[in-house]
C-alpha cells in the first residue's frame, strides 16, 4: 500500500515537472528536429558534391581539435593587461597566429586519415577507393557492332601493342 502511494506520488511529481518545464522541453525537441532536418538536407546536397568527403573529413578533424581561447594577462614590460590567445597550452600574440597553428593541426589530422585509409580499407577487405564502397567494379562494355573483327589482342599488363 505504501509502495503504491509512493509510486503515485512520484508519477504526479514527474508529471508536474514535465508540465512546468514543457516549453523548454518542446523548444529543445524543436531544435533537435531542426538540426536533424538540416543535417539530412546537407547529406542530400553532399551526394552531388564531388568534394563532400573531404569537407566532411575536415569537419570531423575540426571537432577533434580544441578552439583557440582568449586570455588577458599582464604585459611583461609594462604590466598593463594585454590579450593573448591560447591553443593547446601555447600562448600566441595574435588570434591569426593561433588560428593558423590550429588550422595546421586540423590539416594534419585530415591528412593522416587519408594516409591510413588504404590500410583500413584493406583490413576491411574493400577496394581501395576514397569512398570505401564495397561495390564491385563493372566490367567494360562489350563491343556490340556486327562489322569488323571480334578478335581481341592478347596482352599482358606491362606490354604494349606496336
């Protein structure tokens, strides 16, 4: 009996909490839905973009690198407050310099991805393509013309015809 009362009480408290914060909950769900719609639209647009894979790789690498932070410290010579920029524990005098180092780090991560890609595809047993697709290559089209010879010269891979 006491357990039933506690269960009912907790259910009522939970319902009141949901009712109290319903606007925040609904707003969060709307943002989540809008983000999903935007992401799906981007994916559809990327299907026609030949460099979409590289853009995605750079975005993924950028997520792995921390942002440039801005700090205010005292100037060593004058003691006045000056703004410095920190990236990976290193201080830089200008945001441009810190962002340049950050961009180089992102480029290096993306580059390493493409260096390691053929080995990863080989381990998966897929053809060594940038897409990593598992589709088998289509055979070359057959000559369907009725005229002429249907004899195909026999060549080895490194030989040429003279």
